[in-house]
């Protein structure tokens, strides 16, 4: 695998993450789900967008709870 896709030193299995963070564009705290390789990968995605003050990131697994 190329270094472009390597987000961490450890190999994690891709899964859903439940996230609660502040969206600075709307100035609101929102809860949402993202698919990612690891928590570090999710944090990198959130840093690239307008999400700050991350309250929590919880790994969910391969299936969303409401599906």
C-alpha cells in the first residue's frame, strides 16, 4: 500500500465512527457518522473541514445501529 493511504502506524480495519463536534460554519454542535480507516483518519478528515471542539469519536463497527 502506498504511503498516501497510510494514516497511522498500526493497521486498523475500516469501520463506522459516531462523532460529536462543533461545526464552525453553522456554529452548532452536531452528531454524525463517518466511515474511516481509524480514529486518526477520522480526525484528519475533521481537521480538513470546519469541525472543531470534538467532544467524542466512538468506533461503531461495520453496521450502523439504525440499519
